[in-house]
């Protein structure tokens, strides 16, 4: 009987983790879609940083893990923006990655 209870706990934890992971990717997609809608805006550089902080705040608010691949792609985009003049390329890559992840 004890083994069954432990097994059920592990299943529940696993399901909860899967749902949180999926929700995190959906949130990432939501914010990358906002960036794509504004990609031709003359203030896109500033918009990227603003959207990035909104994204992180929503993850924190919903108690989602901040050290996963869905946050790493955003960090990569931000670092690329800081290092270079190209803005649109990193946004396209971010959005494309999000699209691939939510359609799995």
C-alpha cells in the first residue's frame, strides 16, 4: 500500500512539473508574439527589454522555474542585443523556438 501512495505522489509531481513546463513555454510564446508584432517599431530595442522584464515578472508571479531553457533563450536574445546592432534576427529566432516548443 505504501508503494502505491509513493507512486501516486511521484506521478502527481511529474504531471505538475509537465504542466508548469508547458505553461512556461506558452508564456514565453505570448511575449515573443508581442515582440514580433512590434518588430518594425523604431523603439524595438527598448521594447525588447521591457517585454523581457514583463516575461520574467509573470514567471515569478506564477512561481515557475526561472532556470530552464525557456528563460535561457530570452537571455541569449538579450545578450545578443547588447553585443550587436542586429535586433530583428534574435527576435525571429526567439519566436521560432517558442513556436516549435508549443507545437510539440
